[in-house]
C-alpha cells in the first residue's frame, strides 16, 4: 500500500490574513468561518506566520495588528510529504495545524488535527483512505 500524502488530505481553499490586518478582523474571520487557525501571508502568498483562536482569545480587546500576536516561526510541510510525517510533527510539537507550502513557502493548503481525526474515522469505518479528501 502506498503512503498517503499530505496533498491527499489537506484543505486547499484556506482563509488567510495579512499581518497588518487587525486582531478583530482575524477574530471575525475565525468566528464566521468556524476556524481555529489562520495562516498569515505576505502579498506573494508566502507564509509569514500563523494565528490561532487561542492567540486571539488572549488579545481580543487589543486594537493591534495580527503581527503582534501571531506565531512567526511556523513549522510548515510540503504537499508530497507522507501523512505519517505530518501527524508525527503535530504530535511531537503539540501543534494542531501545519500550513502546506511549496519550496518558496507559498501557501498551498493546510492540514490539521481534525483532518487526521477524519482520516481515522474513515479508516475505522473501513473506507478507502486513499480516496481524495480535499476540502475546498
């Protein structure tokens, strides 16, 4: 059996934010989109940070830009990486999301702990885990 790749399970239509946008804009996007993470990108769609719902809860009342609360040293992963490596990163570093990027750090998608729960559900139900599970 061939290994499942990150590309086969990542979400490709990812809501993003720029680092100069406000914390309240990030909070609004997360609430409306029912999201727990927003990749922070530059104007060329390169990942420069990640902001989580926990980051925003700590700073919700601040009239400040996302850059003031985002994580700058973001671990990313490539689309051709075996999914087992992605889940090992999530577990080892206690992350719940990994932006998926190309060699230039251009955002291609995101893979989250929820994606792995869905994968486990499918495997436990006897469904084919190699069927594309790309959420748009």
